[in-house]
């Protein structure tokens, strides 16, 4: 008995010419997650020469193309972030291309070296905080590693620093301005700020929902859907994404994706931190003082956690 839907059979069989269609399943190039069928169809092509009717072709396809035989190319969460698919980053669009730094922070790493634009983006979005202050010789060494355009960006914080200085002069002016308390330089190691995990959870849920909705079209057979979910789980680079995919995987494959309707009102965030909300901090240029504010926030959350633990056990 065929497990293929009528839409699947329409894709696999040419009813006008009464012969098989040997082709990949339709590519998904809309939405936040793109999917391509890249399966080897050589054995299927050979078998097609001996098929005479649609039922025989249905049985042949199901026998030769189980889930294990289907190969798919599925966008990762990093792809979604780095291409800003469907504007998924919202007001944090300045993080486009910097998924590696985001994931490192999500793993709890303290970053000592990262692209300067990524550093400014993470700080300006409130997703990272400065971990350590640098002494003057360290400041100079860090500034030496920057490009002139990076230094000019920092110099814009002060009206007294001309933009057309040479690199060495810009560094001298920036160090002097920080020493005088006129500006604050976003240098030193950076660590995750409390809002990071809620923000990233919102992207995780958007990724899973996009994957689910894309596969809900009845043209895709169960074997193909299962291959996509397995590939997405296998390439998940952070624990939060792997857990979310595994939970959705079992729900979809037990109920059938056609019966699991998309929830248009699904919350795409956690802990009240919605990446599309208007209340989201503006993702403009880095502003002085953000590191100190976030450090205070982190201390506040730590205190709340300790109080909660004390209440439970005492």
C-alpha cells in the first residue's frame, strides 16, 4: 500500500505521458531555512525503464528511496543568521555574518579575539559585556590591530578628534581621550550578557518553525521529511537548537506533518525577549557605558538566582 500522497504522486508520475518523473523533490528557497534534495537518483533512473504504471512506480520509489537513501542540504542556524534570512535578526541586523561569535558566547566562552565589527555589534545590541579592562600598553596594542576605518569609528565619539589623522595619531588621540574620561573604548575580553540566551532562543524557535512550515506541504513524503529533520539535528551546533529539533521531530513524525498545523502566533522568544519587538534595543553604533550597565545586570540576575536557591532549601 502506497504511503505517498496524491500530491507526491503528481510530482513523481507524468499522468499525461504515463511514465515516471525521475527528479529531486522541490527545493525550498523561500523562508528562513532553505532546503535542497541532493539525493543520488542513478538507481531510480535505471529502475524507471521497467515501470509501466503509477502504482508500480510508487512501490519502486518507496523501495529504492527510504530515508537513509535520501540526501538533503539544509540551511544551518548559522546560515540563517549569516544571511539574515527573512530578516530574522530584526533590529540586530548588524550581527549578520557573525554567527560564529554569537555561538561562542552562547557556549559561555570569553572572547579575546573577534572581528571588530562583531565586537561592536554584540556590545551595541546588549548581547555581550566587556569582561576585563585593559592597561594602557594593552589598549595601544589592541588599537594597533585595528584598521584606520575602525579607529575613525571610535574617534567619532569625540568631537575633538579629527577624522583625517594618521593611524598612529588616531591611537594617541584615542588613548588620551579615554585617559581624560572623555570616551570609553570597547576593548578587552568580552563575555555573554544575560539577554543573549533569550535572544538566541528566539532564533532557534524561528528556525524550527520555518523548517516545520516548509515541510508541511503535502508534496513531500514522510521519508523526505524525516531525512530533513535528521540532517538538521545532526548539524545542530548548539544544544538549544538540538533539543528543540528533537522535540519537534518526534511530534511531527508521530502525528504527521500535515496534521501538525503551523502556529502563526507562536512566540519566537524566551524570557520576554522578543527579537522582533519594538522594545528591542536599537542596534546602532556602539555607545560608551554599555559594558558597565550589563555587568550590573549580570550581578542582579546572579543575586536573584542565589535568593531563589536559598528559598528552596531553607
